[in-house]
């Protein structure tokens, strides 16, 4: 544990990129002093089970179980259940492994008993030996819908079934107006010494978290330094469709474009060395720019990026 072990750190995260930085932060921050508030607007019902992809990606990554090839799912998982479903005539468009099914089965059972998603997630994470707190942004259902020339698509239909081939013309978060921030997530934010916005898609991963009014208000009024990491490096998303989405929604596809979305929320934007020339433009938005290597290829990269982020936060606090 490093110099940052006593800080209470809250990270906002979506799926794979967010989970990697959360893992880096967990290498610096003691036990439950790290809280990760996770996007739940990708969640959906599949074969009668509640699937929460971003929560599970963060959970499996922090447990050291994540499939390194995909970033989601469990390493070495088998597909006997999916194969049996296919034999029974089901289209296996969404790849759920056998061990992953166990998570969805238990989550669904506990939710049906009336437990909150926050409580269910805590039980699953504790069973996997994760000391950090994994906190759904809300216990209420919120669903991302993607507007395309084919109509309004459910998020996983756009993302997985249609392989992100459609131009995204707009994004909606269904039921967001009726959703309350989860109390544990709000408490964590209020007690944070440092807040980190992970390099997740700013539109569909960080966007839903910021769309909860109490979260945005808490960030805007927080005295804790807020440091974001750009998920766009050299004009490209490291993973997923964030670059194409920014383009079709009218944003510049660069760290400077990310800065226009996060200005007013984050105090510092961490950008990659290849984007160093964008630093003055980012600083024009009122944010400080911090330049470092942001591509996380292995666990050591995660740990080093987390160290840079935490050091930038501590500096911004003064
Ligand atoms: N992403 C895919 O691209 N294809 C899949 O078949 C797929 C299955 C899957 C199963 C469980 C899970 O937790 C995640 C899964 N993902 C899959 C990833 C996920 O749907 C997306 O990456 C996120 O929703 C975006 O953050």
C-alpha cells in the first residue's frame, strides 16, 4: 500500500476501462476506503435473469477473475449452458459463461426477495473476497436507449447484437427521472477525499451516472478534487464505440472533446502523452491537464496510472 492508503477514494466507472483503473486504485487505497460507483444503465433482463454487465466487469476485475481477452466475463469460463440453450432453439447472441450464469441466478433470486441491488452487489463482492466497495449508481431500473436510423434500440441490442454498427444519433436514459441515487453511492461521494472519473465511455458509461441529479449536484459542490482520465487516446477509443459515438453526436473526437463534456465536473483531465499538444485547449475549459501514459496493458500500468491520478488529485487539493 502506498502513500494514498488512508485516502477515501471514490471512482466512477463503466465497464472494461473503468474496471482496469479501479484495479489500479485498489493497489493503492486500503480496503473499503475505495468505493467504485458503477453505471447500471446497461443492465437488462436476459432469459429471466438480471444481468448487470458493468457491475460484473468491475467485480470480476477486482476479484482477479476477469477474462483478459475480452475484459468482461470470467477467465476460463465454459459455455455448456449457452450450448444447451442454443440446442433448445435460442439465439446465443449474448455470450454468458457457465460461472457467469451463477452470478446472474443469485442476483435475480436476491432481487426477487426484495433486496436492493446495492445489498446484492455487496454480498456477491464479499463472497469473491473483494475489499473495495462496488456501488451501483442507483437501485432503481434505468435503461440506456440508443437512437439510430433503425429506431430507438435497447443498449445491448445496439452494443452486442448489432455490434455497434449503427450511427448513434442520440442517447436516452429511460426512467432516469424516477431513479434515485443509491444511498450508499451518495454517502461515499459525500465522504470522499478524492473522486476519480475513470476512462469509460463519457456518453453511455459516465453519462448515466452524471445524469442522476443528486450525483451531479454532489460532484459540482464537492470540495474533494475530481480527476478524470480521457478514454480517447490519439483520436481513438481504446475499446468500444466511444470515438464513433462522439463523432455522430457532434463532439470533437479527442481528449479535448472529452474535456468539453467533463468541464464543470472534473478539475483535472489526465491525457495520454500522444495528446500532449491538446493540453492548452483542455486548460481553456478551466480544467488542468496532466500528461502521462494512460494505456493500461497490464496490472503494473493500472497501478502506475492510478498513482499519477491520485498524485494529481492530492496536488489539486492544495
Ligand atoms: N460484450 C460483447 O461484446 N459480447 C457479448 O457477448 C457480451 C456478453 C457479456 C456477458 C456478461 C457481461 O457481464 C458482459 C458481456 N459483454 C459482452 C460486455 C457488455 O455487454 C458491454 O461491454 C457493456 O455493457 C458495455 O460496458
